């Protein structure tokens, strides 16, 4: 039976790897890498740095393919994501069927934690449901960008006896969620925090957390919002992409 490891590798710092992740790295015969193009080549280099530092017990193969692009101009979000995930499933199915022997192990290196806003587990489930290739899979948890952000700001995720919600920029743009005072926002291409300047909010914001390009800002949202927008624009122009996460805290 083929074996697949889905390994959380942390938010960008090679030191985020757990001992469990290092053990899994050294069991893999092949690592499957989706290339996101020259603009995000530094993400591929970081993966290679992790392998160079920790996958040292045995030889391995790197299997690369271009990551399918999601149609960001589609009028409806969910159908576009479903199509993108189907095309990823096609690639994963080919990876496993063609690149792994019946008794070999393959691995996907997932930024942060595989359980938090990542598609790898869902795509692998789709491949299994197709029934054309059989495999077992194991998930190795990692340090998420949320955990790394809060550690860098030296604050907690929740307050005593209070709930916290993790959501996306798309959802925050639609309104403040429910009856919570602490909201973590990921995947915010819209800078949705700018729609909530009228609230008494404190923000803990970070971009490229855990990497040499890390940027951190905290303060009252109304006072630091413009600064975050400027930093975001500068960083995106310099690197061609940005990945940021933030905690909004009311009261």
C-alpha cells in the first residue's frame, strides 16, 4: 500500500518543524511540489531549505508540476474553487499513480498546519473517492501562521472564558461575525479591516511571519490602519505577493 504524509512545515521558519515532522520527512521516497511560478519562487526555495536541513537519512526524489491557477475573475467564488480543486486532484492522482511504487512513501509539505485553510486534505479525499489509486495517508500537524503571529506579538488567541473566531477577509468584508470580540482573519486580499475603523478594535497584524521578510504592526486599528495599508502595498510591490494574518480584538 502506498503511503502519503501530509506534513505541516510551519509558517516559514525552518525552525518551526516538529520532531514528528522531521521523522516523517525521513520516511519519504518522493516529495510532491506544486510550483507557483517565478513570482513565488522563494516559497519553493524555503521548502528546499527545509529538505536540505532535515531530510538527510535517505535519498529522495522531487516531483514538480505547475500549480493550476484559480480563475479569480469568475463571478461566483465557490464554483471557481471547486474547479481549481478538481484540477489539483487530477495532478495529485497522477503524482501518486505514476511516481510512487506500491510500497513507497510520498509527502506533501504544507505551509502552516494542514487542518487550517489548506486544501491538501480535501483534495486527497477527492482522489480516494475516485477509486483509481489506493493509498493510506497520515497528517503531521504544524505551527500555523496564527500561532506564529500570536507568538511574535506575545499575546494569546483568546481571553478568559471568551470564544474566538477564525475567518477569511471575504467573510469579514460582509460584516463583523456573530457575538465574538476576538476575530482572527486569514486570506484577506481585500484589506477588510478598513471596513471596521468605527469599532473600538485593537489589531495584531503580521505578514510573511516566520521569514526574513517578516513585518509586524500592532495598535489601535483606527491609528495604524493607514500604516498597514502602506506596508502591504510596499511589500507586495517588492515581492509580487503577500500573505498576512491578523487578530482583531474588541474591548
